[in-house]
């Protein structure tokens, strides 16, 4: 039985080997990409609370010269997402100082006096770069020292990440 099966397969293979496939056509497509200007993000000002006293919260609004400021440059008119990594505390040795109530404003001109307010967070905030590819972001927060807050210089890092979408 296996011999007759092998002979049948040989006959089928011989028949197909002698047949020619019909005419074939093909086409080619050009593949291209226009790479746009990379995004650059620069810190132009640190968020500075200055002197903070135990038991008294200190707030820095986005319009303050003590607010953090960032400058973004990229492709004109492009859509971008802004995400933030923000500290919930600042540190001084083994001591911590709570920070909360983060606020932000974005503007296509370098002015914190007007613009679009938003809450900075790890969730993406959509924005559009200006006709020249610029965007400016201003960030404030509130330091909340306890009544027994230890004296010291407290620091932390706030990071803004910008990506095209």
C-alpha cells in the first residue's frame, strides 16, 4: 500500500513539474520617511520655596519668578504629550518635607501670565507646539512643613518628559 502511494505521489509531481505557471506581474512602491525636528527640553528656572517656616505652608504659583520653568523646542505645530515625575517630599538628610498641590501652565509664548492651566502628573497632558515649534511650561507647588519640621536645606527633583504623538 505504501508503494502504490509513493508511485501516485511521483506521478502527481511529474504532472505538475511539466506545467508552467501563468504570466506574472509585479509592481514596486517607493518607501520614504520625512524625519522631523527632534524635541529639546530645557529647564530655564528651578522651583524655589525660599525660607519656609515650621507649621506654615508655602505656595509658589505658576506666575511666580520662583516657579519652575521649562522651554520646549520641536517641529512647528506638532502634537506633544507632557508627563511629570514629581516628588511628594523633599529631603534633607533623614528628614522629609511634604510637597503637594502641584500646578502647571503651558503657553506658546514665554510668559506665565496667561496660557492653559493643568495639573502636572504621570498621566499625559496633550499640547501643541507653536508655529515656530515652541512651548513653555511653568510649574508651582506647596511645601507643607510640620510644626516640628527640622531645620535644613531640603531638595528633590521634578522631571518633565515631552514626546511627539
